[in-house]
C-alpha cells in the first residue's frame, strides 16, 4: 500500500514538474515583439476588438430605431399625446 502511495505521489510530482516546465505552449514573448504591439488584445484603450464591434453594432441599432422615431415625428404619423384627459380629434 505504501509503494502504491509513493508511486502515485511521484507521478503527481512528475506531472507537476512537466506542466510547470512546458507552460501553455505559447511562443516566448521577447522585448522586440512586446515593443511592436504593447497591448495586443485591445482595440481601444478600454475594449478588445470584439467588444468594440459589439458596441458599434449596438449603437448602430439604437441609431436606426431612433431614426424611425424621428421620421414619424417629422411626418406627423405618431400617435397623439395622452397628456390631456379630453379626446383629441
């Protein structure tokens, strides 16, 4: 039983050492590559490229809906105001 425990613990230590030495498998970042692109994952100062695309699409959607509301107001096709209790012809 003690030999099995010793074997399992040595296997765990070996796996831990291999994982620590190998890392995540990414290539090393040198100072030259870091100077080329200091913040590679950011498109703006706060957002990644995907977050910026999502924000732009959301703004475009809101603008398009607001444009339709503005057209209704320009052509006077929106419903009458309900601020008065009296019917509006």
